[in-house]
C-alpha cells in the first residue's frame, strides 16, 4: 500500500482528470466538434459512450482512494437471498 501523501497526489490527479472528462462530455452534448483536420493533422475527441465509461471509472477510483486515505475499506454490495425453510 502506498503512503498517505502518494494517495493524496493520486486523488488530486484523478479529480482533475474527472473535471476534464466532465467538461469534454458537456462539450460534446452541447454540439461541440467531434473531430476536425487542419492540413495533415487530425484531432478526434472521444465519443459519448467512451466518455461515460471513463467518467464512471474515475468516480470509482476517486471513491476508492478517498476510502484508503480515511483508513476504511470500500463498501461492498452483498446480495441476500431469502429462503423458506
């Protein structure tokens, strides 16, 4: 396990990446340019499904890092199946 300072640096990096991903998502939703070319150079932005996946992944990683810093573990979902004995 990494020390607390390293975890905080990772957390800040992930938060900045999440802000950028959210900004790109909003830009694409508002009709922003998806791709363009200038001369021989091409630029292609991510499409919406990829951005949604990236945002979801970053949110999970942020939750995990915050839990590690606070000293706890991530909560896990547990399914319960009721049975009639």
